[in-house]
């Protein structure tokens, strides 16, 4: 029997990579999260019309920008292999607005769809959040950090480390805006990050008795 976990009203199979939480937003066409549900890294994009997956149903696929991002994530050690779907390595890919929009989503539509992302973030409890583009970065700043979310300069924030409220955040500029160095800058920053202690955990061993370490995310 496959191991199961339960988070709020969401039951998932822990070794399922595609839509592991079984989300179904009102039967609409959508691009569910994809990857490792015990991931250390969660990459958060905007919506399928911007970052891809409209026909593949896999985040960050089928567009030139998605190809650039996947290539940088491979070189940075977050993907083992690029493709549709990519081969993940302790990484989860998801969208702020997973439904496939016929037009630019309204603020109310974003707010309704964000509930899926909120559930994923809580369930996965990744140590590092990597929002892609301005809208996803603003959402992460507002909900997971004390950083100001107005007047965001994505070029300046790209591939930089920001300490949040229980997460480390590394914003990623929209890959459609990258110059020839931005992909390598992201790959280098990810490699350097993984050589550090990026995990956000508390050692409760002193409270558990026995003298051993007891780490809690």
C-alpha cells in the first residue's frame, strides 16, 4: 500500500508527482502542481497562459521561457533532467493561478485560485520558495515575508536570497525578460545556496529527552 498523508481536507499519495493533492478547480482546465511533495524547493509561477502548460498540463513547459527556466534549474541542481515533464530533484512546481485563463485573470479570480497554492505551500513545507515573475513574487512577499510588496524590481531581486517567515525566498525574474547572463546567474545562486544550510528547521531535541536531535520543519 502506498503511504498516504492528510493535510486539512486534502489527501494525497506521497509518491505521486502529477497533481498529488487531487485538486480540481470547478472542473475547469487547469495545470496542477507537479513534483516531489516532500520537496525542499517550491517554484511558484503565475498562470499557464504566461509560464506554460496549457496543452501539456505540466507547469513551466512548452514555451521558450519555460525552456530557459528548466535549463537553469537543471544546471542549478533542482531538476535532474529538463523535459515534459521534467525530472524533479526535491523540487515542486506550481502556479499562483492554476486554471487556464481565456484572458488575463481578475484580482478576484487570483484570490479564489490562490487557495490551492496556499494549501500546497502548507502541505509541502519546502524550505525555499522561488517565485517566478512579479505577481508571484508579490504574493510570496505579502504572505511569507515582511518584505514590502510594492515597487518590486525583479531585475534587482533576481537570484538573490531573502529570509522570510519560516522560508528562504529566492525571486526569479520572468524568463521571457532574461538577458544572456540571467540563466547562469540563477544556476550559480542555486548551487551556492545548496552548499549552505538553507533548511528552516527547529531542533526540539532538548524537549524530547534522550539527548538526541529532533528536527521539526
